[in-house]
C-alpha cells in the first residue's frame, strides 16, 4: 500500500490494529446513486447499523485526491454536496489523485481500496454487470470480483442489467454467487429473478467457512453474497419491470452510455417510481450492512480467524 495516497481515519486505524470486525462501504451510492438529503441519511444509517452489530464501518471515498478509508460527518457532507464528483472505478483513481478531485468509489473502486487497507468484508446495494442496452458495456465490478479475495454482500443486481449474462460472466471468472437463505438470485428490488445462485448458505458462519474453503484452494476471486430485500419492501416485478424498461429506452433514445449510464438509469427509476424504489433501496442497503457486519464478526472471531 502506498501510504501517500491514503488517509485512514483514527477509528479504522485502531480497528485494524485490534483486528476488530470492519465493513467497507462504497460511496458512488452517495455521489451518483441517491439524491440529497437521502444520500447523507443513508450513509449515516448504514454506519449506525454496523456499529449496532458491534462492527466498525469504513466508508471509502476520494477527497481532494486522497483515498479516504473512514470519513467523518463533515467529510460525508462535503462528499454528498461535491460539485461534479468523479465516479471512481479502477481506472479513475490515478486521475482523481493527480487532479486532487473528490469522488465516490464504485464497487470495483471500493474493493481496490479496501483490499489495500486489509479489509475483507464489504456491503453494497447492487453490483454493476453486463448492460442490456445493445452495445458492449460490462462493468469493471465484474473484473474486481474476479480478482479480489473479499466477501461482498449485495441484494443481487437490478434488472437494468442483463442478469443471465452477468451470472455467466461471474461463473467464467470463478466468482461463487451465494444465496443467503435463498436458492434464487435476487433482483435488487425483488427477491426473485427466476435465476439460480451457485450455492445457498443460511448463516454467517457457513459463509465464512465457505470463503475459507474457496481461498484455501488458491483462488483469488471474491465471494458474492446475495441477500434478498426484506419481503415487506420488495416491489412486484410487474410494477418495477416496466419502469426499468422505460428507463432503459430513455437512456438509448438520449444516447447515454459509458460511466453515465448506471447513474442515469438509477435516477430515472427513482423518478418514474415516485420514490417507491428509493425507500426499498434504502431498506436493502441497511439490510446488507447488518449481514456484512455479522459476517465480519465471524471473520475475526476465534473460529473465523482459524478459518480465514
Ligand atoms: N447498481 C445499483 N446501484 C448503484 C450502482 C450500481 O443498483 O449505485 C453503482 C455501484 O457503485 C456500482 C456502479 O459499482 O454503479 C457500477 O457502475 P458501472 O456500471 O459504470 O461500472
Ligand atoms: Mn460501463
């Protein structure tokens, strides 16, 4: 780790020193995923949920070109209100560093920074994947999952993506897709997609033993844990699918592509669902933070330490 590019908060430094359970959190959801003030509240709520479980949250972001591992309330405010923040995936770090920019890290960006800092568990909402808009667009998140040994908790992926193609890519790259208490790959807003996970596991302990077995074999890929949205907040496919289809059509007719595509689709879905999707989004993010904290505790426990 080149320390000159990183600033690790005192809380995270202490947690690393004492081998306390730590959960990394991404920040593209703050800079590009949710509107103000929901983004600030969400970041605070996710951190609070992780603390409640007895783990330590590490929100990762770029501020003035420094990779921050753990940010204060003031820094969160600055990030949430940043003008033109960079969406920091893997290839964007060096640009943000040399130009001293602010930015939110994607799943791939967060995994890179968390790995460098020695954090093994990460909670997010949905991963990027293979897009379905027609031309080739595959998120770097899939490459990061392919080569970063980390437990990543998400609620599956939105059906703004080509979900079967995304799952095929993960299989090719040796990324186990774990269904937490489910056999089916969850589609973010809904608990079902009609697609199978590669393994169902029902407890944090089983997930950690599974990760150990995977990494014992010398594999470097991540373990993708998919945690379905709580039933009460799941949106019926009949309601959300047409909204997603409309958002996708709008993106194509406005010729939106590249890094701008995912943020455009997310914002359009929020608008078209009149806030219903936003509420579900917040609930599932918190739900993932809680599961990730439980997993992080097992990772550092006597049992986990022997195992992982
Ligand atoms: N999917 C979501 N919500 C999100 C993202 C994806 O449902 O906030 C964000 C994540 O940060 C993810 C990134 O890593 O978008 C993927 O962007 P791209 O497809 O440009 O790689
Ligand atoms: Mn892309």
